[in-house]
C-alpha cells in the first residue's frame, strides 16, 4: 500500500529523508503480512539503496541477511541495527551548517510572511534550535 520510498544513492543530504520515508511506508503497511518482519524490512530497504557509492555496503548487508536464521534472528533489534548502521555510514554531517548558512541569508519577500515563517521554523528545526527563545527570536528579526 502506498508509494515506495525514493531510491537512495548515497547522497548524505537525503539519508534522513530516506529513513523517514521507509518508516512511514512500514507504518502504512503495518497490518500487511510480511511487513512486520525485520528481515524483510531490511531486505526491502537495501533494494532501494542503489548506485556505485553504495554497492559494497548493500552487498555486505545482503550477505549478512542471507546468513541469518529466518526464525531465530528475525527480531526487531535487526531493523534498529540497520538504522544505526545506515546513520553511521550516511549521516549528513553538515546539515546544521547548511541550515545556518540558509538562515543567515533568509529574508522575507512581501507579502509572503507565512512562507517566511514556515521556512524559518524548518531551518531552526534543522539546526536543532528551539523556537521562542531569545536567540531564535533575534535570528527571526
């Protein structure tokens, strides 16, 4: 049910979005037989990870999956392990710096105040700032 997540090609700026899309897809299909299997979740995820920058990583993960016992090793910790390893490998380490640079250049264009506020709040979120404190209020101004 629903649309499959976008293919991930190793672009670190899209890693977080890829995992979010996978989590939403699995949530939507929670009651569909097979979608509650951690092995199948990881297998589906690696079929959506393609490209020359990720081939070795997905090959190694596929070999690991094939070596698992489908009864005894099919535990929720496997999916959590996949997400941790994916984050270690593809985490966007410059996300906050790019958001800060965007915020420094962020300006309102009349009459789109709602668009300005929405994008400002999203940039604060990317920088792990809290809205409503003095620093974020100063940045807004």
